[in-house]
C-alpha cells in the first residue's frame, strides 16, 4: 500500500481513541471535551514516540511533557485536578 503524497514511511503507528470513552471521561473529570480529546492525542503520540507511565519516574516525565505540550497548544494542564 502506498501512502498519500507527502507522507513518508515508516510511520510510527496508529492512534485508536474511543469517542465514547473520551466523552465519558471528560464528563466525569469535568473537563472540556475538546481539551480532553487534545490530551488523548498528545498522550497517545507520546506513547508512539516511546514514552510510558508504568514506573513512577516514567509517569512523571510523560505527564510533564503532556502538560508542556497542552499548555503550548493553549489548553490547561490536564493533571491540574490531581495537583490541587
């Protein structure tokens, strides 16, 4: 299969995000839906780049990057409720 013009191989992978889960989590966590979608895309993209959050140290690094990226995109810190 050939990729679309302008897309080079190899790709990092796929992101599969369940709309219903994102909507439910956004509601439960009282977050704007758009912001939660953005967070899930950022989170998944970091996984594709090799980041993980199994160990505490890894989680801190990944969450720090997620926060930095989300703020750069104009969203709030996705972990702000956990820090309060």
